[in-house]
C-alpha cells in the first residue's frame, strides 16, 4: 500500500493524524505521510483516515 497527501488539497484539519498517528503527522500547517512502511495492521486505519478527510486529500494506492 502507498499513501500520499495532496498538499494542494489538504486544509490541515488534523483528522488523519487523530485517526492514524502512526502514519500521518503535521509538522507545520499541512499533513504529511511519515517515512514508515505501512504494515498490514495499519492498512485499515490508513483507509479510515482517507475516508475521514473532508477534502479527500489522502490518496491510497493498493
């Protein structure tokens, strides 16, 4: 699984960090994906974070 946050769409609401802090972080005003391997046990949380994003800025490729 590969996940990317579209910085042109992200509003910095922080929902993705709340849902899956293992993968997402907000060092400044926008969310970014941490440089970590997304393991099988995190895949559902990543998908939940993507679905929670109000502007659909999280792109998940399986």
